[in-house]
């Protein structure tokens, strides 16, 4: 059995560098994920409504988690209530974070 080849990957997310150890076979996916996260975080930051990297990261994570769930709801119309509830929760969280 071959041992996985572990590499340290440097990722830049919202101006901060992170070194993450990952299997070489997962490196490309990790870089793409970090690039998408950075894009989402910059989009949120640039609205000017949310201040603080941690709050921006939470909103970005919610947005990224919401997308595949929303797509599933589109495939299965019976789960649209879940999609609607997630959207409501996301909007509530955004409102709370804006007021902090």
C-alpha cells in the first residue's frame, strides 16, 4: 500500500497566507476551494456591510454551504422548505452580523 504524499500548500485568503498540509492528490481541489472562498469573502467585504474577517468568513461559509443545498432543493422540489429555511437563517445571520 502506498503512503500518501503530503505537501504543504500555501493559500492566500483575504490577504492572509495559510499553510495547509494535504495529500498531493487533493492539492488542486484545495487550491480551487481556497480561491473560491477568497472570492466569496472579498465580495462580502466589498459590500461594506460586514466588518471583521471572522464574520466575513462565517457568511462566506454559509453562502458556500447554501449553494449545493439549494441546488439539491431544485432537483427535489419536496425539499424546498429546507432551502427556504436556510435562506431565512442566512438573512438573519447577516442582519445580526451587520449590527455587531
